[in-house]
């Protein structure tokens, strides 16, 4: 199954109108395709993701071209900034915790890729990306996220476990966590992505390890209509019952 097919299945089965986004994390020493051009000015990672999703743009960025250093650290491009690691940013500026120590514990709990192990990030629409991505990300509603989880459960069973803190949604929750753990992660978004990249308040951000994409897409293609028909049938029954009262 090629990348365009995966993108088409995701859009059709989930009703997603925007681009599905692929993310490649080029490791240090890994050759970057010559046709990829680096950014001309710094961007935040969440802006790259939103622009790829909404505008179809592509972004290759080394550490210096990541405007948000906390995001760059989460993606393995650089060391974690002192104000993030110490909890100072979350306590003094963002007021997201009661003490700096609590802020430090939030920071310490974030799944971050090893510092310096990544040379550059490459973000592009899944159907246009020129290499196989490491992670696939989409922004959607809870039902769309639910269908992804159900597709994973269909093959693997068990339970899904999500890691989030309402902070660093695109970089840590939707990219670093699936990359490191090999598991789908669903993020509630973050205020930074809302303020700086226009992430709306009703959406969740879903990160999928690329290794899981083919199985997920096959399950969605074969079963989403049955799942939706069952769900809608239940809703219609409830409506009829309510109307009869």
C-alpha cells in the first residue's frame, strides 16, 4: 500500500478533509534527499504541522530553524532548554503548575527523543512526502480518533494508553511519543499550538507510528462502514423511541 492510498483511505473512512501529515525524523549522519530544501526562516513545529495540514506545504528544518526550542528538544534536535527542564517556564510564564518543582516533574515526564540524535525534521502532506515517514499525524474530532483506536484494537486487542499533559501536543505527544513507544497517541492539544498555530479547541491531535499504518488502513477500509452504520442505527433507534414518548 503506497502513501497516497493510505492518505485516501484515512480521509475517506474518517471523513477528514484536511491533509494527513507525514513526519520524517532524519537521524544524525543520515543522508537527506538533495531535492529537499531547508527553511529560509525559523518556524515553530506546530506551525509546520498546521501549514502542511491546511495549506499542503512541506518543511525541512534543522535545529536552528525550529523557533520553539522546547519543541526542538522534544524531537531530539537539541538539549532541553534550562527554563523548560527546571519548570520555570511552566511556573513563571505559563502558570501551568503550582510550583517550579511540579513544572520540573511535568518536563521530566515528557517522552523526548535523545538529544542530538536527530539532525532535521521533515514535515509534509502524507500523499506528497518524498520518503517514508516515521510518524503520521492528523487533527480530527474524538470520533475520528476513536476509529483509529478501534482499528488498532481490532488487530492487537488490549487497551490503548495515551500520554499527554496538555503541553507540547504536536511535538511531544503526537510525534516523539509514537516514535519512541511504537504506539498510537492521542493528544488533547495544547495552548501553544492553539495560540501560535491556530489549533482549534474542539480537535484532538493523533500520532500514529508509520509501521502501524498499513494494518490500520486495511481495517478502516474493510470495517468503518459497518461501525458507522451500527452507531447511526443506534442513534436512530434512540430518536424514534424519544419521539414516541
